[in-house]
C-alpha cells in the first residue's frame, strides 16, 4: 500500500528548498550509518564475532565491559537498523513537481 502526500508551496524555489533539505537529511543519515557501522566493526574485531552472532548468542558476562558494553553494542545494532530503515523509506519515496 502506498501513501501519497501533497505539499503545496508558494513557488518553485520553495520546492527546491524542500528537496534540498531532504537530500541533506539523507546525507546525514548515510554518515550516521557509516559511523555506526564503524563502531560495530570495532566490537566485532575486539571479540572476533559478527554482530548477528553477538545478538543471538552472547550475554553481558561474555564481554570484558559487562553490562555497559553489552548495552552499547546492542544499542548500536538497533540504531543501525533504524537508520537504515529510515534511509530506505526516504530513498524509496518518489516526487513530482507540477
């Protein structure tokens, strides 16, 4: 199911401003995704396991940093999931100027 959203603006320049703002936001999402992936790689290299393996099988007791490190690693994984979903939604949106 698709949803259509209509935004009425006073002129073409306003439309370009909105499109530019969306492009900037998508660029920020991409930068956040890359930063989050770097943090996940650091954990993966430190413990020599993938994040998927960590989430499926490991517990806080398995990490040198205990509960705090577990929450941070799991939080980064959840953050990546949300950022990626949001970027996917924006990149899947279509627009038409008239």
